[in-house]
C-alpha cells in the first residue's frame, strides 16, 4: 500500500535561513508525490508535484522539493524562509491503484518561522 | 483564480442529528472528493465521485455517509446520524481529470463538532 511519512511534527527556523520539511514515501510502482500547505483557516493549497523528470521540482512561493529515489524521500525546501511561510505542510502520494487516484497524506509538519 | 468553496466553515451538531456539508467544486472539474482530518491525525480519504456516482470509497465511508451532486454545481456530504467520533475537519476537493499527475484543489474545510 502507498504511504508517506513526515517524521517531524514541527520545524522551527529563523527568518532568512534555509528550511527543509522532510517526507519519505513507500509506493509500489512509480511515485506521484505532492506537497500541500494549509494556512490558518484556509484549505489545503497545492505547492508542487513530482511526476517524472528532473529530481528538483520548483513550485509556488519559492518552494522546491527534491525527489530522491534511493532514499525514497521528497523533502520540501526553501533557500530563505519568511515569517509568512509559517503554516502546516502536508506531503501526499497519489494512489494510482485505486479507481480514482486518491491522495494519501502524511501527518503534516508545522513550520514555524521566527522573525 | 477559481477555487473550491465549502459551507459552512463550522458546524456544531448534537449526536444523532443529520448534517449536510456543502461544496462547490471548480466549474470545469469532473472528479470530486471528500477527505476528513480528525484533530491531530492524518488527512484521510473518504469518497470519490465521478459521472454522478461513487467511484471509490474508504472503509470510513459506511452507511451513515452519502454524497450527492444534486444540481450540477453543488457536491454534498451527508452524515445521517452523527457520532462523537465524526468530529473532524472535512475537506472537499476536485480535479479536472482523474489521472495520477493531476493535482487536486481543496476547499477551506468545514469543521464539524458533534456534542
């Protein structure tokens, strides 16, 4: 069965420093991986996805993610964190084995960026 | 930018009562989903809907749940006799296509509190 794991409940980083939010996956077949962000009182917003091709995927708001097949990881990164990046981040994998390609989510990582 | 909208944002109901959560997916999307997130837990898939019928449902989606697209724009989730454990954030999502490389767009969620 497809699954993703986010090992950190919370990540703290100072504004201006680089940030990494970790995600590892377990899939049978090709991985289709996604990152979503949830700001307070908002829905889940799509950030980026990996389907195939370049291992470094660029997304919204300056975020990028690195796909690493040997480590089965898809870590979210940003070179310079902003206070406004503080939010809940979810990694997800698309379950292509079902009828409708539902998403399977990790538990989420709360990113706190201190000024 | 088109978005998925959900109403109400917060619903409080007494145990045993019926609730209907409403969603308006993006207008040219064809696949519709409900997910839920119990506080502090993962976002979990409930059900997917395509061509006016359920295409996939999870074990959570038992007989007390039903979905409907009554008028071509709204997509509703009905919980017939709510239980305390139904308290959660419910997210509606839609996709233009059902393919694995397609990102889902989510609403802001409805927080259901069963008392």
